[in-house]
């Protein structure tokens, strides 16, 4: 289903999600993997970047499911340690995520957007995955340093699990990285020669 945001103010619906940190339309389904985009309860693990899956959508009585904003999304959160509506068989606690409101000053007055503070998270970047418990680093980085980024926020070794085994050569500089460094050096030397020639 597509959940449209509720807007107020001139041109509020045209604002980008970067401008107000909420999507204009949220496409979800039961079982969709989602990620929080704001801190809700830091002490219990509901922080920006927390992931989970949608269990259900709650509507008010008589709501138009095509136009109205739902009351809540019921989400089974991966690393949540607080109370919830119920616990699934796999131990994940299901909690309600309520819509959030963002306000900003538009070019023609005050604007606001009301939407759920989540985005789809079937695939995430290595930067967003920092601090996750399970990582798969079995293939080489396509850019130097990405493996370090992925594991750099782990506070203790027991808080990290590698999905697949890997060889120690995994951490040796790749031929690609060496070729990129060599190409950068040659480009620098070529540019220096051009500057000196003028």
C-alpha cells in the first residue's frame, strides 16, 4: 500500500524528504523491512537506523485506507529491549510506530508534513549498517575502507557476528585499490607537469 503524507502550507507537498526528513509517500506491505529515521527511545534501542519488519497497519474506525493516514504501523524491531504489544516466536517485540510531524519555513509561509518516520530497508549502505550485529564481508570492497566502516562501531567482540567465513587476505590491499592509487598518482604528476609548463 502507499501511505501518503498529510501536508499543510503552500507547496508543502513539493518539499523533498531531505528538507523535512519525512517521505511524501511511503510504500509498505506486511513483512516489509523498514528502518527508523529518527530517535524514538534511545535507552531501549529505538534509534535512527534501527530496523524491523512491518507486522500490521492499524487504522481508525471508518478510515479511508486509500487517503487517510493510519494510526500506527506495528513493527517487529530487531534490537529493541523495552515493552511491546506482543512478542513473536523468534523473540522480536512488536511495537507501534506512530506518525511524526515536521514543520519548516517555506518560501510562502509555514509548512508541515505528517508521516511515519521510517523508510524501506531491504538494502542499506555500509554506512547505515555501522553497529549492526551480523555482517557479511566475504567479498572484496569495491572501494578501500568499507569493511572498516562496517565493523568500526562495535563496542565488544561478542557484539559482532560474521555471516560467512573469510580469509585474512580479505584485509590485504586489493589490486583495484593499488590500481586506483597508481592512477591518482599519475594524474597528480600529469597535472603538476601542466602547471609547471605554463
